[in-house]
């Protein structure tokens, strides 16, 4: 119980510093919390956005493979109203683990980042991570109410 209190106190001390660095220095709007559950869901049902559009066409996607090795790992598994749906071939279908975990690309190491939202993406419902706004709705409301 005492250990838990110490951990909570440390977290309460670190979180405002982390929020300050993210919002004021890195100009972020969200911070990541939680832990990966290694379910592998983010390695399936992937959309690829290039500039402002989601890839719809396999021929166009073929050209992207020269731009980044991450694209060479993807295979088309479907197409829906958003665009082509990909799955990563490095995902072990039995264990749901990444077969190249130690050498996986940076985009996988940094996942999830807030760019995910700006690109129109979302976390899977049961992802172990949550992306929380650095300034909560209550804080914004409180600030606005103080002005009036
Ligand atoms: S390289 Fe690994 S972590 Fe990245 S999408 Fe593929 S399976 Fe997932
Ligand atoms: S969906 Fe979330 S919990 Fe599952 S592997 Fe991806 S980051 Fe981890």
C-alpha cells in the first residue's frame, strides 16, 4: 500500500512536467498513457495515407514501396469506403507478435502518436494505450468561465 502511494506521488509529480514539455516545447495536444498489450491489432487493418489522400489503388501503392521499407511489409487484405486495407506480413498470425520486433521501423516503435488522429485514424477499442488531451475539456471550460 505504501509503495503504491509512493508510485502515485511520483506520477503526480512527473505528469505536469511531461505535459509541460509536450505542450509548450513539442507543441503536442495529446499525451500517451497506458501500456501495449501486444494484441497485434494495430498491425492489421492499416490504411496508408500519402499526402492528403488514403491510398485507393494498388498501382499507386506499388510506387510507395520505394519510399519506405515499412510499405514493403504490407499486403492488401480488403478495400472499404475509406480505401485499401492492409495487413503487415511481419505479424505472426498465431502469436500475434511482430516477427521483426527488434528491428521494426520507427513508425511502429512510436505508435500510437497524435498524428494518427490528424490522419483520421483511431486506436482499436481494446488497445492498451489511450491518447489523452494535455489540456482537458474541464480545464478549457474553467479557463473560459474565468474570462466572463
Ligand atoms: S513491422 Fe511489426 S510492429 Fe510494425 S506493423 Fe509490422 S508486425 Fe506490426
Ligand atoms: S493495438 Fe494497442 S495494445 Fe494492441 S499491439 Fe497495437 S499498440 Fe499494442
